[in-house]
C-alpha cells in the first residue's frame, strides 16, 4: 500500500469554508452583484450625460479599477465552484451555484459591453492622452477596437443575458451527462466494478491490449448511450454561436477564436502548413509501432500503447519528486513552486469514483494560489499531465502582482507554459536514461506529444470546422457527427488508423466549453511555441530562466506575434519557426526508428 508525504486531495477551505454552503462565498457573491449593479448604473447614466459622447479620464480610471476588482472576485468564486463540481460530479448544490455565478458573469459581461461602448465613443484626443499612462493600456485598446466589430451595446447585453440559460446552459447539461456516465470493468480478481468517466479514461492507456480493447469498447458503448443528449447540447451551443456571428456580420467561424487567442490567420496557416509537411515522419513511426505490436494497422486505443513491455507504475510521491528534481535543473524557483503545490494541498490527484474526467489548473487571483485537478493512477502519462498542469500554475504564479486586466492571457500562450514544463521533465528523463528500453519508453512519450498536437488536435479542428459548416443548414444528427469525426480522424492521422473513435465528439469535454470557442488549435500552438522556447533554453543555459519569466509576464499584454518577435526574434507568420519546431519531433522519431530496427 502506497503512503504519501504529499496530500492526494486539495485544500479548498482556504478559499471558502463550507463548500457550496459557504457564508464567506455568499458574501463575495453579494458584493460582486452590488458592484456590478452600481457600475452599470453609473455608466448608463454617463453615456448620455451632458450630451458628450464617451467618458472623461477620471471616469475611465474609476471604471477600470472597479471592473478589475469585480473580475478578481468573480474569478475566485467561479474557480472554487468549478473545483467542487470536478471533485464530485454529483454535487447538485455546486451545480446550482455555478448557474448563479454564470448569471453574475453575464451581468459582468453586460457591464463590460457598456464600458466598451463608452470607450469606443470617447474621442481619440481624450482617449490617447489617458490610456498611455494606464498599466493595462494593451487590454483597454484591444477592447476599444473589438467593440467596433460587434453589435450595439443593448443587443450584446441581451445576447449575454440569454446565454446564461441558453448557450451556457447547454454546456452545463454536458456536465450532468458526464456525471451519469457509468462504465463497467473487471478488476484483477475478475470482479465487475463500476467506474467513473475519469477512472475509465485511464484504462484506455493500459499496456495490455486486451484490457485496452475491452475498455475502449465499453467507452464507446457508454458514450453511444448518451450520444443523443450530447448531440442536442453540441447543436445548440454551435447554433447559438452561429446566430450571434451572423448578427455581428461575421462569416468566418474562426474569427472569434483567433481574436481571443490574439493571433492572425496567417500564423495559424503557417503552423499547420509546417505540421502537414512533417506528418510523414509520424506515419513512419505508426507503421513501425504497428509492426512492433504485431498489428497490420493501429486502432485508436493502440495509439498510446507503450512499447517495450508493461509500462512502469509510478507512485504519486515518486512522480512529484521526479518532477521537482527536473524542474530544479531548469530553475530552482520553478522547483520550489512545485514543492509548495505538492505539500500545501494544491492538487486533487486521488483515484476515486465520482470525479469528472481529464485534468485542469484553475487560478484563485484574490488569494494568489492555484488548484490542479486530475486522477492519478501511476502512469507515465499521469506524470506528464501533472507537470503540464504545474506549468499552468507557475504561469499564473509569475503573473501575480500585475493588474487583473494584464493577467488576461489567451489559451494558446497558457498552453505554452504547460507544455514547456512537460518538455523539461521529458528531456531531462531522456538524457538520464540508462537502458535501451528506458530510452525507448521515454522517446515514445515525447513522440506521443507530437501525435496529440499534430494529429489528434488537428482532427478536432477539422471536425469542428466542418460541423459548423453543416450546422448552418440545420441540426446535425448523431450518425452524421460520428461520420464527421471518423473522417476528420482518418485525414488528420494520414490514413494510418484501422479502428477510429466515432464518439470522440461526445466524450471530449472541450467541444462543450462555452467560455472559449474552438478549444483545440491553441494547444498545438502552445506545444510548438514551447518547443522554440525550450531550444532557446538549451542554447542559453541557466540565464534563460529569467527571460522565460519575463515572457510569461508579457503574455497578457501582447499579441502572439509581438511576443515571439520581442522574446525570440522570430516571425510567426512565416513557416521557418514552425518547421524548426516540428523538426524536433522528427529527430525523436529518427532515434526511435534506430532503436527499434531489427
């Protein structure tokens, strides 16, 4: 029986005692509600005062400060309730509270919409003179520009209001569906047991192919049972988005996700172009892997199958120590931060029923802490996930002290910090590998990242773009969703798959997230961008650690193109940077092929 120095469950009482019934949380929500009402009334009155369009500098200052204060408290509450729902999918009180918070978020969005209208109508002479001295000028200028590309404040406010029980409501329904998903599996003694989605998902990575195949069949069976409800949710989420886009005059479904991620279409095109050029090396890897496994072609559940025997079981404490040790070689400050997270109960890692699948990191800006959620069962992939989420947590940690609006960094650069942390661990382990088997296992773990970000994520993007195209003409059936998913997987994986994963669209939470549209390509951006960062780190040595922190602190105040030019001296709209990043995976594949030659 494993004993742990580090707690396996997180401490949430430090934020609000009493869970969903916390009196402290209630006070925060009441305060947020009152402040939103107050600033909304003030801005509404000012919008027509004295017949002068826009706002005065002193008003802009006051509103900016108040909006940032509300953001911090609202985010703290939302993170807390999100943690409650993740640790126990049957927590109906937390689910109800989440609906209340989403209503407040809609009210806050309406207040921001009113703010956007006022700053967009403020004369340039007043605006330019005031904003230059603001510590959050990038964010404010961005909001001012984006406001000119939307509907009137009244209509945007109405859309935000209706989204609570419409758009976001369908996303909440998906959480309820996941809570009802129950999977059957047999333990080592042959006894049948019931598993949650999070527990069952981990079984898809087992070394024994019979276990994987059985688990995958059960995974598909259960998601097929819930497919119609999932299709309803997905159709209505996308329908809401499309209708809003139409009203705004947006014809491209990628317009919003590109804006949100502060990147251009040319950068996205350059990235995927380089990836598609490098996919043939991954095809060679898959062909060799199939041969090593004694297969003609790989099924979906074979993609992550370990090569070289049974995968090693890594106890939680050992995994934590391994991560901290490798982090220390890059930057002692990063290792100290990880140690703090391990020891002070910042991580929910326990393998138990009732948890939602997947992993995440969420910040508590008012307290200056973060929390990490995952289900740790001792696989090498679990260790990578833990390092990944710690990268997110460290990113937020180094942002502490900046104004709230300057901490609003996009998903793509958030994924840079997480995958950079993964690379630190993976590269250090590979360099220390003592046997051929160990090196092969670690190489494959690195290559699997390439598979995930170049192929799996690509399949998600292809599926979602095509789904939205068809959704314009009406709701898309379960059968058609399955077809679109399989077509996307076969294309993205360059035809190497034997058995695909038709119900992936139903099983994957990311398709149902309403806060961020197209929760896919930013992962790939983050992975490749972090590869470029890691190459710089190896080239410069210990001095790069401080530059890395500087880059992270700039992520909320620049476009990705500006960030890359300033800190790496590269143009992301050209393919060169992306090709060099993809080449790192090709080099890993070359070593893999050498080690597996007969």
